[in-house]
C-alpha cells in the first residue's frame, strides 16, 4: 500500500493545475532577475542623482549671478555719493560767492574768495585720492600726456619736453583718470 500511496502522490504532483504552474513560473522568473536589469536600474538611479545635483548647482550659480549683478548695480549707483557729499559744501561756497560778487566793486577781494573756494575744492578731491600729474618742463611721456600740438622749442634743451599744459591730467589713486593735454617742444 505504501507503494500505492507514493505513486498516487507522485501523480498528483505531476498533475499540478495550470494556475499553479503559471504561479511557479512567475516565482522562478522573479527569483532569476537578469543581472543586467539590476545594473541598468542602478545606473538610472545614478543618472537621476547626478541630474538633480546638476540642476541644484545650476540654480545656485544662477542665483549667485543675479545677486552679484544686483550688488554691482547698487555699488555703481551709490559710488559717487561719497564724492558728491564731500563737494556739496564747495558748491554752497560758490553760490555764496556768486551772490557776493553781484554788487562787489573790489576785484581783489572777489579773487581771494575764489581762490579760497578753489583750494577747498582741491582739498576735498585730494582727500578722495585725486592727484595732479606734473607735466610742465618734463619730458613728454605718452603714458601720461596727450600732445595737442608741437611748437618750435625756445631753447634746445626744451626739445621733446612739455612747454605748456592746456589741460591738467589726474590720477585717482594709482590709476590715470585723465591724461594731461600738452604742447610739446619740437626742433626749431
């Protein structure tokens, strides 16, 4: 009988229903995932992470550029404020001098007042870093001077030197902000 039971059990096992067979096949497929599929999934995950990092970095850089441009614009708009504030008292002095010279008969006093205002303006600008370029009776230098014209030099030692200064040149700190316009001595 035992043999009979074993045979029956074996027949039952062999006669699995179609549903059970499909379920078993699905289970087997699930357990035997192709290693290439797992690798592809991992690479897709890495690509998404890199894409996210890139987008965040790009957004940060874009925000930096916008903030930097805004700060630069603010700096440009307010850069002259300090200088203008320093020059306002000189402007007030000029207005007072103009009122005083309307009925003035003493030219020497008016000139003295103008000299005081000039010196005050010059001192205000020098405190902000302005410095005049000394040109007269120096050798002509294309780095500092702009030659307006050449005239015959009065003496041989003045050849190639600045004879007259039409417009002063200026440094602001160590940088030239305006070249001196000069007249240069040429051979006679």
